[in-house]
C-alpha cells in the first residue's frame, strides 16, 4: 500500500471525507486528493498534519496493522510451551544480528 492508499484507508476507517480530513488537518483538499490518487507525494511535515488529524502517530501510519493482527492471532493460538519456544527462537535470531 502506498502513502495515498494508507491515508485513504485511515480516513475511511474513521468515516471522514477528503474535505473533512483536509479541514481537520488544515491542509488543501485538492492537494490531499492528489496525494490519495498517487499524483503527489507528501512531505513528512504534511503527513504529520494528516496523522495528527487522524489521531495516529507516524509509526502507526507506517505499521501494517493487518500483518500485526494476523501475527497476534497466531501467537494467541499457541500453547504455553509453543510460546516459550517462539520466544527462545526470537531471542536466538536477534542475538545473531
């Protein structure tokens, strides 16, 4: 998903229109629309205004929630022994880097 698609995803998730988000963020509706359509790329400052209006952090903006949700569900389905094995595996992998 590109930046414009991510903005649209979060905007729609919160039930906002382009005009509504532009108003909350204090940005131009036409510029925001161009970004959503992939015609322009926002600066990090512009993106921070959008994130503030959406009440999310830049980290949340760039985090793939779908993958996190799937991973969380998989981990929750493990029994205690499997969770301990997974923890040991992750520790071993991170100590190799």
